[in-house]
C-alpha cells in the first residue's frame, strides 16, 4: 500500500509538468530522488503583491501515507509573510494540516501556496512579529516583504533606504541577515534595531 | 474455470500495457477518455469502484483507507461534502468486475441497494408457503412440525433445485443440520 504514494507522485509530477501554470512559469516541480519522496517546488510571486517578480523555492517531503496525509512543505527561500515563519520557513495553511483532502495534488498545493501569498491570514499567524506588523503597520509590512523578495527571491524592487540601514549595521559588525531581521522587526527604525542587537 | 480466467487475463495483458498512462506512446486523446474513470485518490483506473453521494469516483480500498485515516472528519476527498461508508454506491460495470466477489476482499465493499419490484398476485402463494415454513418452528411439536414443513416447502417450490447444483447441495446441507438439531432436541427432552 505504501507503493500508492510513489505511484501517485509519479502521475502528479507528470500532471504538473504538463499543466498550463508551468507553461506560464507560475509553478514548477523537480524530483530530488528516485523514490519520489523528496521534491523541490517553485512558485512565482503573484502579481500586485510585494512578492511579485520573486521566485520562491519550497521543500516538499512526501510521507509514506500520502495521499491520505498531506505532504510536508516549507519555504526554503526566506520570505516575510504572516503565515510563514521568517526563521524556519514553516507554513501555516489549513490544507497542509487538518483540511487536507486525498484528492489534492502537488499542483493544487502549489497553487494554494501562491494564493496564500496573495491573501494572507494574519489572524491565524505562523510568524507573530510579521502578523503584528501586517495588522498595525501594513505600509511597513509591504516595504519589508518587497525588500525580502528583492534580496532572497530575486525580485526587481531595490529599496535603497533598507539597504543603507543594513549596511550601517553591517559596518558595526552585525551579520547581514541578522541586521535585516532586526530592522524588519522594528519597522526599520535603526535606533531600536541597534538597541535590540546589542542588548 | 480458473484456466479460462487465466487465458482471458493473459490475452488482456498487452491491451492493458498499451493503455497504461505511463507508456509514452499513448495518444493524449485516449488518455483523456480514461481519466474520467480514474479514482480521485490513487489517480489510477478505479478498482472496485464506488461513487459518493456527491458523485465522486473512488476505488473502494482507497476511499476506505481515507475514511479510516480521519475517523472524525468523514468528508469527500474531492469536494469535502460529508460522506459515510453506508452512503456510497458501488459501480458494477460490464466486464469491469473480475470473477471474484469483491465482498470477500478486505475491506468489503458496501453492497448496492436494490428494491424488489412489488410481487404480483401469482406469486403471493409462495410467499405464504414461505411464511408457514418459518412459523412452524414456533409450534411445540417441533420435530414433526419441522418435517412436515420441509416436505411442504419442497412441494410448494415451483421448480425444485436440480440435483448437484449449488442450491441443491445447500438445501441438503440445511436439512441435515435441522435433522440433527431435531434429534438433539428430542434427546434432550428425553434426558431432562
Ligand atoms: Zn484508487
Ligand atoms: Zn465529492
């Protein structure tokens, strides 16, 4: 019966390859091993979001009990989003947990994740800091998410102000990503970020 | 019997191979036709097919495992409508079912529900004879009531089961069991 998992991923893999979303470069799947248990997914940041123009890489692990249980998916590309951990890439999405249904496929999972990037659910957060910013200072959230997309996902929008502040902290000996996290968490206030880093 | 099945199987094998979606030389058109009979869980052609009340097709073993995985959330794997084991309809396609009875497999597939048409007046006589047969068990003179009823039963049948058929054997077996029960009952009465 465990064979059903490999058999299904095989079929799904072909389905994704032939799908129109792949033709439009919106999603992509790649096999990492011959036994169809580990895959690499890719989704394009949806238009009219801070993620536009970025490519987000996902780690997909297929359990032996698939498709009766959902695949384990997390973001490998660092992303600033209320429902995705900015630290681990863990995703809070109901269909990857209790709302999973056996007829869902790699394709529907990737499309759901893309939809999650378009419509965050800050009331069911994975990353509390991001969710708080999303709700209380949405403008700052948009700036931060777009900056992260530029730096980690190859997005086109360079933010000079963000880069300068990170450089300032880097000159003080702070590691670049650490500086970015601190600044992002404190609405890009250099003073507060510095305090937090050196306290 | 098994030889025939074996032959049938082997003659179908190359055909099956050709329709396998894995083989790259299959035309896309043909594949699309096959896909509507694919199980929504294993994505293969549905085996021991059942259909939910919401109209979604599954292999019975696949759906059964899905329902077992989430006992407290029984929903359709496709549309998430609530479903239950009792409310799925088995599909008996022509030529699709193998010779073996699917109910002998684990887990057993739920049987189709069919309502018998209203019995015509010509058949009511048999109905009564049948009732008489069952009622005679309640009478005190059990062994005698039993024998008479068996003979009545035999007479009332429009066509007695032919010798050597499955039905005949079963009847023989049953009457033997009842005979022994009767003997034991009498013995018990005498001893008590
Ligand atoms: Zn199936
Ligand atoms: Zn359904």
